[in-house]
C-alpha cells in the first residue's frame, strides 16, 4: 500500500489530498502522446547542441557505423575476418537450402545471406545479432505463395510475388519503427513466443510428411486438420520404405546430438592437451537439456555437407532423408521445458489461445481486497494473504487494484456492495461494533472515467441509505483531477478524502470517543430504562447512525 500506511507524528496536521492544477488540452495531449510513443525520449541527445553537432548525432543515430567506426581497431578487424569466413562457410549452403525451401532460385539464397548482414552492419545497433533468412519463414512463404501460383508452371510470377511480399513485409516493419509503434511487441508474452515457435515447428514438420510418406498429392494449407486429413485419406499411397527410412534417420539425428558435442569437446581437448570423459559428457548432456539451442545449429551443419555436390543436392531434393533433417531441426524449436514450466505456474499462460480471455478477465474483473491491521503496527494488508491481520471494528477497508472505467465499473459496484453485505453479516454473528465507515484505498487506481465516477456516486448513495460514511484514501492525481471536474469531490466532501488509512482511523477514533461521551450523558438522563435507541448527527462528520444499548 506504500505511503497510505504512514502515520503522521502526533501534533502534526496531515496535509489533505491535493488536486493537480488544470492543464490546457493541447499541453495535456502532447504530454500523453510523448509518454506513449517516445518513452525513451530519443531527441534528448539533440538538446542544447549546435547545428553541426545535431547533424553528426542524427547521422550516428540512423547509421550507427559512423559512431563505432572511429573506435574500430586492427585487432577487431582480425577477429571479424576470422568470424566472417567461418560463418560464410555455413551461410552460403544454408542460404541455398533456404531458397529451395521457399521454391526460389538458389542465387536468391546467396543474396539473402550476403546483403542483409552487410546492411545491418551499417544500420544496426547490435554487435551480436545475426540477420538473415530462417527455415520457418522460408517454408511458410513458399507454402503461402504456392497456394496461389505454381512455382513450376509460372516461375516468373512466383518470383515477383515473393519480391512483393518481401518488400511489403519490410515496409510494414519499417513503418512500425518510424511511427514508434514498438510498444505493440509488449503484447507478445513469453508464452505467446514459445507457442508460436512450437506451432511453427509443428507446421514445418507436418509439411515434411509428404516426402517422408512418399505422397504424390498433398494439401497446400498449413492447418493441422487439413494436413492430417490429407495424410490419412491417402493411406493407400504410403510408401513403407520411405517412411521407415525417414523415421530411422530422424531417430539417428536425435541420437547424434548427444555425441557431436563430445566429439567437438575431444577435438578441443586434444588441442589444449587435456582429457575428456565421454561417459561424463553423456550424463552432463542429459542434465543440461541443451537440445533446443543445439538443433538451431543442426540444420545449417547438415546442409553444409549435402550442398558440397550439386548433383547430390538435386538427387536429395525430394528424398525423405532431406526432409528428416528438416524435421529433426524443427523439433529443436519446440521448447518442451518452457511449456512444462508454463503449465506448472499458470494454466492460462500454457494455453496461448486463452491469453485474450485472460486479458479481458484482468480488465473487467479487477481484484478487490479487504484490508486488516497487522498486530502492533499501523500497517494494513490483505486479510487473505495475512490471516493474522485484524478487522478494524466498525470499519470496512477495501483496496482496488486497477483503473476504474466502463469495463469494470458495474462489477466493482456489485462487488463493493457485496463486501458491505458480508461485513454486516459477519458483525451480526460476532456481535462487534456496528459498521460505520467504508474506506476505499485507491492507491493502485491510476485513472478513472465517467462510468467509474458514476459508480462511485452510486456506491455513495448505497452507503448513505445504510447510514455509512464513504471515505477515499490516497487517490492519484488523474483521479483527483476528474473527481474535481465531475463535482464528486464536492459531493463526498474534501474532508472525507485522506492520504492514509491511519489518518482515517485516527479521525474515526475521535468520533467514537465523542459518541461515548454522548452515551454517558444519555445514561444519566434515562436512568434504569431497559433499552433506548438514539440517533446522533455529528456536525462536520457526516451522518452516522449510532445505536446505544443501555
């Protein structure tokens, strides 16, 4: 609850909740747009700089090569040259293979392996990011375009469509950056990314069933239902030899992932003059679970072998072994550990399709809590989380943990009313002090709209009908601004808006002392009456109904 737990020192008047000064609409709009689209303030570096300095900074911002090139050394060049030659030995056959997966000429694969990294070296900001094509994107693009144009019958049109799709994909992605729409990526949760990678790998694996099973006709759609229907409606065309060969080779590739790391390790052991134990490495490989990262490298490695000979590559174009390699590589994209981890922590996160429902539930059904006093302190916390927290006699303290607007206003009104009913029922059973105050802690309420203000007005009317006093604690600046404009602040009274819960309870305690004095005077006047009921209205404290039993 933060500073709402704070209690002012004795004798010191606690300041009231203030209302922010009014701001012009254009100034407020400018501030909101800046916070939404420019949270990092990219123009900060240009402030208080000369024109020439601004030009240099602008050039470095759009072309980072001008920023790091002056600090580039010969030692960096040597390391980059070795790394470039090493990666090129893999990128060249990898690019050719990816082009074949997309049903495009192999020369385009070479271009895609050379041009994007060269451009990114000048315009990119990451030292370690590798830019280029991937197997999933190549297969999905080829599958998407093949559903409209046959690459064998009309290769020119297919090529033009591929160029057009690539151009507009880049244009769309660039527009997201230019219009500062990168915050859209925030909606991609970890569960969504894990699910997408697993789904993409599943789609790619299913598409390889055509060659593994030796089918002549296969669906161009990527839906699992369509693929399964295409597979099982052609069982009479299955080629057992091809299927057995493909499955065995997949098993072989999955098995060799445990041995290749040992082989590489022994090579380095010989170079560094130390011994490596293969048995220990096998056990360590099992416990480390590095299959996901390893499979990311398997596909380029095997393609480098098969791309040595052009004739061998052509012969294996539709061979089940080649598609088995693709399947084994794609299986590494399925993060089983992450899926199990998501299932253990949150079932909603595991089922990615329910993420939207989860967001809607969070928005329309915000959490509200009853707060109690932690013994021997002025701290108030959720009574469910802290069972030792005590209910404050005669006072119901509620905390709302979300902005209040049209989507949840109705729910909050009903839930607060139910909290009041449940508290009154509990008091009847325990014979505690009757309920007099309903305190709403609004520290976490960052904003409120007109529907939310209407909800507060209705809650106040409900409290008035029951003889209760509604109290607001620590509303934020935006909330106070709108409460002031809507006149609700005048309706409830500034004296019933507090900074801390402790101040409210201090005020309520003084009211109880005043009520006890009235009760003593009434006892002197009533004498031996068996039972009397009195209603006291305290000036400046609102209307509070007090039942005095003599």
